[in-house]
């Protein structure tokens, strides 16, 4: 046994227990990500709007596909694996739309809101240093000179984040290249003029799911089944974010869960190498449009609606400190 790792592992266990206790002490929030903001934060402000995505998509189809693969991987907890995946954390949890997240505060991992400890034993058996040293979460759309790593070092840096910082599985070559391409395509010059925050709706998350599946279909055409499975996981993650907003609408939730079950079957079919998966993906995408229409029709009664979200947050969360 490596005795040098004992303190880090002990701290990791302690932090895991502390985080679990902190979450258990709270009443279950209506949205899981509400666990990762301060109690005095305005949940309606945080969860009904999001930053505009400052993304410059390449004109070349192959380069564009790489960015789409990375964009989807960036948004799924499956990429990170381990404790992060179990908590529902993805790259996007800290970097909303590729930017920072001034409201992020994860129990045991953050200091002030907008910070995270990247050498935390709770998430990593390799980089845990036994010291609570959270750092500000960077905005990935910032000028490259202000980012910690850029250029040729970026692939190794991103792989290190996934595999070492979060103990995630080794990403496929296409997924890693896609993440690099996505981060490089984030550009402040690509920010929409005059739009700093945009409303969040079911149509946005469904569009993300379809984009992920389009990337997955393209990966299938190349024979890259592991990346295709990850792309379907990314689509399922977006459905999950919609599902929790329709908790009080059983008919819509049943349809969402049926759609998710179909994607789970597709993942199994891709892993098994079945030849009809591309057609099945196309059928799912076609069926997603009437599902989206129904979700949009009932949006005003869901937690995408600010008034409903505010009522749900105040009903289920403990009183905020004065």
C-alpha cells in the first residue's frame, strides 16, 4: 500500500461524507443543480436563463463534426465518470455555455461561489492533494492569453482533467479531439450581439439532444461505436434536464421517459454492433419534434416557467439564511 496516499484518501472520504451530509440536510430541490448554488442565490435567475454560447462553428464539415462531438461530450456527466457522474456534474456545470459559472458552489469542493478545488480527493484519487484550495472557474471564451493552457498543450490538459482530475474513463480519440476543437471554437468575437443571457426552454435542450444524436450518427458511419454511445449519452443527459422540469406533469414525464428508454435501447444496439441503429436514430429524431411541441405547449405549467420554478424552490428548499 502506498502510505503517501492515505491522507488524501482519508480526506476524500471525509469530504464525501460532508458533501453527502450537506445534501441530505437539505430538502430535495426541484432541480438537482440547485444543490450546487448558495442558498441565498436567486434560483429563478440562475435556472431560467443562461449565457449566450459564443461558438464559431467551422465551415469545413469534418471540422464542424469535431466541434459538435466536443460540444455534446462537454455537456454529459458520463464523460467525467466516477463521483462527478454520480452527482450529475459535467464540464458544463462549471462552464455554462463554455463560460464560467459565478453561482457554482459544490459542497466540499468550492470556497466562494464561482470557485472549485481541482485537486480534490472527493473526485480524484490521482490529483487529490489533501488541501482545500479552490480557484476561480475560468471563462473558456476569454482571450487565449488569459487561459491557463492553450495551443499544443490543450489535448493533454483536457485529457488530464477527465482522466486524472475526475478519475474518468479514457475518452475515445474522437471525443478528446472534439473537446479540444470545441474549446478552441469558443470565441468572444462569436458572442451574439446584445444577447448576454437567453431564456432556457425545452426546445433548447431538445435541440442539444438532436445535435448530439446527429454527431453520434456521423460517428456510427465511421465505425466509431464508443463515441457514438457517448453522443447518445449526451442526448439522454439533456432529456434528463427536461424531465426534472416536468415532475408535476405525469403525461409529459411518461413521454420523456419513453423517449429516454428508446435511447437506452439504442445505446445497447450500438454496443452490440447492430446494423439498424442509424435508422433507429433517425426515427427517434423524427419522433422528438411532436414531443417537443407537446412540451412547449405545457411549458407554462413546468419548471421552465419562472413563477412555477420559484414556487417549487420555496416549497421544497429550507428557509434561506437572513
